[in-house]
């Protein structure tokens, strides 16, 4: 049995931070955010890249230390459980980077705490039938859907004002429901040449920079969800509340790093996807319409609501496409065709989705959306107090899953 004498919470947390920073040297974007001790970041920047084999071994040692009986300098069970889940994910992340042969579903389950499941295409067929009933116009469904979606493009010159209007409203609602730390702030910017539609860069000090990708036109039916997801009550709200509640008040420095390939991502994306529903209810469209119509942006609340309800299950197409690519070995062109067929996406948007699925940082990350939202929605069950726990506590996917 290993000798764990002298292993204390501070040492374990420092090792975890160093492990994450060192892994980040091997894959751009793996460290999503870091605002921890600057000396650790400088130390890693100044040293040679650590061998991936050693990083696999160190992640495994951390799991063993967290599993070992005995006290870790007063670290409570919840904190210990969270760190253990994170380190277990990093074992697989490091092994995958080393080139180990790990099946895609095993990779997702080890990293994110859920196993991806294929959705029967009959569900997509049913969604197509429902869409056919609510979409305006006549003709082939894919053409009508594509025409309708692209007709909802936000004029570029009004996009900034629309984002600001929605963010101001959602910030006030989030503050009223859950409370926001004094001094928190979000800066929005428009970017290009990225595989994602939006990204929260949390900079610490209660500040976020939210990037909105304008490679393709931003559509009015998705804009409110994007603002809620990245800012209020999504990623920025979670990061800033945890910075105050866990880092500053309780000294949980492990929360100062956010690492792709770990379970914290699944819950972060799940709660962020749930955010608009928590703020505005299952039908947010009337509130969104008030903002967008005032700016002259096309938005038919009744049609948007009908389309959203009919097309809900089509979000699962992305998960099937990832399995097609990474488990079945399909060609990317086949995945584009699959997304075009079942998600009813024009080729340019299907290609953008596949570029995300093929990106080395994000290839398995799609499960954080596909599996994260239903897990968080079922656990929250419409109770804002439970959503606030997701914003405030170090929970793991296993804690949200039914016994």
C-alpha cells in the first residue's frame, strides 16, 4: 500500500493545478480558464513540457491519494469527491494525448461522467413531421426550414445592441433570482474563424470576455439562448459566484482552473443550456420578442416557439454524428450529410458543426451539451434552489444521476 503520510489538501490541490497547467502545454484550449496562483503558471511556462507518460502517472497518483483512507488536512467529502472525479478525467485526457487507444464512448464516459447513447432516428423523423406542421410556406421541409432560419438572421449592425439589451435584462433577472457578486462584469466581442458559436473566457476578478462567432449569420431564435448560456445565468454567473463563494471564502483553489476533458464541463454546459428556461420559463419567446422587435430584428414569437418545441430532439443529432465519426470511423463528409439530413441544416452550417466535432480539443465535448442539459434539467426539476446549487457547489455528474 502506498504511503500517504504528509499528503495534505494544499499539496493535493497544488499538484492538481500543476497537472492541469502542464497538460495544457500539450493541447491548446485544454485550460479553458485559469486565475489561480500566478507563480504556478509562471513555473509551468518556464519549464520544459512534461512527458505525457509522467502526466498520466501523476493523474493516477492523485486519484490514488484521494481514494486513500485518512484525513486530507480537513478536506470535506464533497470537495474530495469533486477533485477525485476531475483527476480521473485527466487520467484519460492525458492518456488520449499520449496516443493510447481509447474507444470514443469510453473516452466520453471517463472524462465527463456519462456514456453517450445513440438516439433512434425515428425520433428525428417525428420531429420532422412536427416541424412540417408549424413551419410557414410550402415545399420540401429542409428547404423551408433553411429558408425560415436564414430569414431570422440578425442584421450585423444591430447585433451589438441586441446582445446588450438581452444581457442587461438577463443580468437583472439573474441577480434577483440568485444574486450576483458586486463588481462582476461581462464584455462581449464579435470574432471569426472559430469552431464554436460562442465562448466565455473567464479572466478571474469576476470578469468575463464573451466571444460571439460571426462566421455565419447569428440567428434571432438562438441569440437569447447564446447570451443566457455564456453570461447570465450561465458560464459567467457560475464562474463569478464560485470565485467568491468557493475560492475567496473557502479557499478552494482547485476552482481557479477550468479544464476540458473533466466532469466539471458537463455540468457547466448543462446548467448554461438550462439557464434561459430557468430565467424565463419554458416559453421565453414573448420576452425575447420585446427586445428584438424594438430593434427592428425579425422575430415571430409564435413561430419560434412552435419550431423550438417541434425541433427539440434534433439537438441529439450532433451526438449521433460524433459517434458516427469517432466510433464508426465515418468520413467527415458523411457526417456533414448526416447532419444536413437529420438536423435539416444547410451545408455551411453542417460543415461548421462537423469542424467542432473534429477539433482535437472539442471532439468528445459535444456530450457535455447532448447529455448535460437533460441531466441538469431532470435534477433541477424546475426548482430554482437546485439550479442555484449548480451555480455554487462543487457537484459531479454522478451526484445528479438517479440512484
